[in-house]
C-alpha cells in the first residue's frame, strides 16, 4: 500500500487567504521557503486538489512560467 503524504498550507484561523481573497503572502521570494516547497514537490507521486485549488491551478499549468518551472 502506498503512503499518503499531506502538504497543506493553512493559517491558525483555518484560512490561507486574507478576507478579500488576497494570497500575496504566498508569492514572497523566501529562499528557505522555496527550498522547502521544491523538496516536497520533487518527491514524485500524485497531486490531489480540492475544486477551488484545481480551478486556480488549471489556468496556471499551460503558462510559459509553469512549463519552465516544471523542468
């Protein structure tokens, strides 16, 4: 049986966006955070998204930036 690993971003109050939907905190250039995310994302396996996250990501995946960062 394969392991199920969870990598979840959420704040202590249960939200990962500000009241107005702003997620700018997630786009900071933090080398330590970027290394942590890259290590977690390089583990292989499958990604499972909820509907809202999938809807956000589906417009990102075909972009040149997404293609370049996925190499």
